[in-house]
């Protein structure tokens, strides 16, 4: 039986020089197993260029734009508009700013045939029970300067639903704040399970694929203790309080966080034993709502070590403190970070600094993630030793939140060094200069030993254990960093 999925998007009109600037899109899926999706739209031009915000692929220099076919552009009166493809997702039109144009094009549903730098979970994919997209993989837009609300209306076949990060304004219609809110988020359409969960001041729309429907409670139980822990760590809420979470099975476990949503693919079984992987993924992406989106760098590629490495370290701490990870798992994760770092530095022979490696984050992820985690671990110890365990990395992150997250200002590398120095009361510029901005090798053995941990290594093997003769002061530092082994408290969940 032929089915049709239609999404209509209407941008509230605004007039400039007597020309009404507005936009609408309709996305049509013709059957349950389509080869293409058809998109039509009408909008006012912000410039002579329209664009798709692309994700690069090794096989597709033009990213998702390479999957666009049959693009036809006309004026509002039906007159054809000539255009040239300028590359990298840009089309140059023979038209003027403010002109109203109508676009029609098809999108090939072949995203899973290609490799994508951040993973297909940040692009588009097909599941048996529906279709996943980022807005950037679907829409050619006139620009990003408009700040006007976009209403997103869904017309879906019987039994289908649309899960979005945007609030509902009426039945079947949702409201995105602007074009960037549209393209920098994800959505899922299908017969999947959707459930709205409130945890404290947060509202989550959980879109869970068929295979994991029975695992919903495990996902919620993992999220519930982490959110208040993050609020306490940073000293406030992230920039949003309503998020879409899309969880599906995949060929590899991976995740991607967006300003108002995140997507996650999980390989293998979901149970308490495997939570060391999938639970870590959920915790890491949740933390990105603070470190990465609310606290954002002026130059993203230079500070990926901080966005990803520090986020992973804070994830390890939080899972330990909340009791979601036992202490043994916590040490295994620190060992994994050390292993990634030694492989990057000694076996892969990556000679970049951590900052420089951020420009190729996904290819040099062992240095960015593993090295960044170790820098955070060592810095945490440096701060605690300098302040007699009165402060640690939590104070660094809360200062970053107060100065940049709460204000919307963007931070620089120099800001991180400055705040680390202020929190610790000791100059940290040499430490950062050698191991982050420079290419020195960070040996975490002495840092482990200083807090009563034994690090045993051989080539790429790392083993961390607690010294039985550790002093009370050393044990106090470990407890402050990793918490006690007790179970997490109340969840505060409502559904």
C-alpha cells in the first residue's frame, strides 16, 4: 500500500524593504521503503546563495549535498531561475536579495553507503521502524541570519509519529526558533516508541527504536542521577531544558549531541553489564549540553581536547560518583584513556599538539579524547594538591559556566589556562603549554602515585589499582574525585 509522509515547515513572515521574508518546506516520502525523499520549499533569499549545511565524507567531498538530485528553482510567478552549483553545498542563483523563490529537489536515501567523519548518527539513516535525519541533511536553506520562529507541521501515515526537539504549538505542529535551530538538530519519524520523561527541571522526549523499546527504563535510570549531578557540577542549567533523545541499534556504538537533541546508536545488547559502554555514551552526550553547547569555544577545532577530552573525564567521574559505575569500571576507563593516548603518541605517531589535532578530531580521536581525558585527570590532581583538596576540576567547570555558559560569551584557550591558574592558586601555563599547546608526553604515573594509585604499564597495557598503604590524605582525594561506592539517591522521575 502506498503511503505518504509530508512535513510542512512555515517560517513566520518578516518584511524587509516591503518584501515579505518567509519560508515553507514540504518533505514527502512516497512509500514505506523509499529510495528518495522529495523536498519542496519557498523562501525569500538572504543572498544570491542557498546552501545545505554539510558533513564531510571521505567518499563525498560535498557531503549530503552530493545526494541532492533534480534541483529546480523558480520564482513565485513560476519563471525559472538559473543557478550554478558552487560546491561544498552552495548553489549560486541569478536572483537578488529578497526575491521569493520556490525550490524542488530529491534526496537520495543512500547515506548508509558512505563513511561520515562524526558517524552516520549525525547525518541520516533508515531503520525498520522509521527514518532519522538531522535538519542539515534534509533542508536547503536561504541562510542563517533569520531569528524568526519556524513552525514545523507533520502529516504522517496512520501509526506514524514525529519526534522532534521543538515544542508543540498545536496538533501536529512544532515550533523551531530559527533556521539554525532547524538544521542543527535531529528528528525521527516512524512507528518507534516515544515517551516524554520529566527529570527535575528537564523534559526529555525519548524516541526509541523497536529493538530497544523494552529497555526504556534502563535508559531513564541512567539519566536520572546524572542530570542533578551535572547541574551541581556546573552550577546551573544548560541553555535548553527540553531535549529530544533518539536511541537506535547500529553497527557501532556512537552518539552525537546537538543544541536541543542528541542521537545515539548502540551495537549489541542493552543490559546492566553492557552499560559500561551505552551508559557512558548517554552520560557523555548529556554532558555536552553543558560543555560544548552552553559553554562553547570561540574556535571549536582548537579546543576539541577540552570539549571532548574534559567531557569524557567528567563523564567518568560522574558515573563513579553517582554509583552507576563501580570503582573497578572507573579505573578501566582511565586505563582505556591512557591506552588511547600512548597509541596515538607512540604507535600512530601523531606529532600534532592536542589543540592542532582537533582540526582532524575524528581521525586523531585517540589523541583528542584520550589525551584530553588525561590532561583533565592530571589537572584535577594538580588543583587538589595545590588547594589541599579544597578544590578540583568541578570548580574549574563551574567558573567556566559562570563566565561563559551563563553569559553566552565564547572562551579561548587562554581563558582555560587563566581560570585553572586562578582556581588552583598556581600558574598552570607551563603545564598547558607543554602538554596541550605543545607536544610533550604526559606521564600520568606520578599523578596516580601522588594520590595513592598504582599504575602498571607494559607497551599499550595499563593497569590502575589502589595502594593498600595509601595515606588518609590520598584516600580523601580519591574519594573527592570519584565519590563513594554507595548507590545513587532518588531519581525524581515523572512520566
